[in-house]
C-alpha cells in the first residue's frame, strides 16, 4: 500500500469551487518531425504559442477531463484513465491530431499527479484533483490543414462540486433555439469547438435562471441528446435510461454508472429517448466527470415544467448510484472492476 505521506497544500478543501487553482507542475509533450518527445514537467502556467497556430484559427484541439482522489487508506488513485486515453485517441483521429498512445497518456497522468500530490484533496473533504489533458495544433500554418507540430499538456487543479451546493438538485431548460453539435459533425468527440458552440445555449439558460441546459438531437429535435456539461440519465422504476445518439460524448461516468446500476439489480437501456417521455421519468441526473451525478429536479420544455422529485434532495435511486460511485472512487467500496489506477508518490 502506498500511503500518501505528503504535506498537503494550505487550502480550504471543503469549500473549493470548480475552478482553477495554481499547482506546482504541468507536463508537456511536443510533437515534431513525426514523433512525440518524452515529456517534461514544467512549473510555467504560460505556453509560448505562434499566432498562426492552427489550434487558434481552425480549432484543432481536443481535451479530456478526469479526476484523482485520496482513498480512505491514503492511496492516490485516478479513476479509469485508460478510458480517457481511448476517448482522446478517438477525438484526435477525427481531427487529424497524431496518435497519443495509452502508455503516453498514462505516463503523463502518473507523473503530473505525483508531482502535485500535495494538491490531491484529503480523503473525506468531498473534493478531488481535476486533471485536464489537452492537445493543440501548434507551429505556423495559415492554409486550412492539420498542423505539423503539436503540444500535449496536462495540468491539474483541486476542485469542489461543479454545480453550487454539491449534490443538490438543479433545474434545466431544453434548448431548441441553438445546437451544440451537427448531425454528422464532432458532437461525439471531446473537442473545444463543441463547447464553444454550446456557450450560446448556456448563456440563454443562465439568463433565465437555469444553471444547466439540455440539447435535443440536431436533426429532428425530437430525441434527448445531452446536457451542456454532461450526459442525460433518467430513472424509471428500476430502469436506468440514457440516450444512444451519434452526437453525444461517450461519458465514462455514465458508462460506470450503467455497470453499477446493473449490479444494483436495475435494467440498463441505452437507446433513443423521445422528449415526450419526460413525463414518465421518476428521477433525472446530469452525469459526467465534473458533474458526477447532479440531480435534476425539473426540466422546462416549451413552457411546460416537468418535475422529478424536489429541489431539496436527490431521489433515492440517484442517491444510491452517487454513493456507490463516489465510494468506489475513494476506496470505501471495493473496486471489483479495476477502475482505480494507483499513482506512486
Ligand atoms: C468534464 O466533466 O470533465 C468536462 O470536461 C465537462 C466540462 C464542462 C467541465
């Protein structure tokens, strides 16, 4: 067992927002002449970038989000980083970024988390170390085409809950006015452009007091796609339902919760979810690395508000799923699937 005997940073861990906190190191890998460098730790928060870099003009950029935790017995673990490596590989392939191997990705996670061990929130605080890998097309190029040089960088920052109040229900608004993804576009990839496209919908929702917005499929506007920040999950009786759509991100949290739901004796359905089904659901959640499972107590669609439980507390099934997932992440429930990736400090 690898007890983390690190003197922790002086941070108010229990009141951390989901924001940027300066840590000691990030790690950088450079791609030049057809190969990636070995990776180096840097304490610089600034990256030197040519103004003609394709990431700036043509959005040739992909990223990831995952978390590390301190377990009940003092280990430091990352949650399913191999899945993030695979998803990044898919995103890169789609926008012509050279392959980042799973080995290279895991090497980056190990090195950058170990170097910042004092920023991994102590067990029991509810906070975690958010890990943000990103890869950008660099070098000078003005014509439209993939860059010849790239930078893969991973930084970390300790975070609290994404939505204010933590595990507390929020209300959502269905956005039909704008789309975040195109039918045959890159909605299923974790690329910056999807999130930039979603800013308009989020802003529309925030102005109307909805912290989160829900998108429908961009082709028919009939099926539920995903939330601005996370996947959509509904509970109906003992069934866990989540959309199967070519324009949504494959959430690793959603995938893990599906496994947990089955272990709890639930049926899991991944299929097209008609917006007309809203009135049939008992509980709704927004699921993702940052959102974990944020309970959604109401969804407003075309002036009608659909209610799932109360604004005061999450429903019983979402509570059970949340408890089980977060306890696996902190080692309080046995990790029978090998989801925890231990990091030597
Ligand atoms: C994540 O959940 O890790 C994301 O990247 C979503 C982002 C809006 C914070």
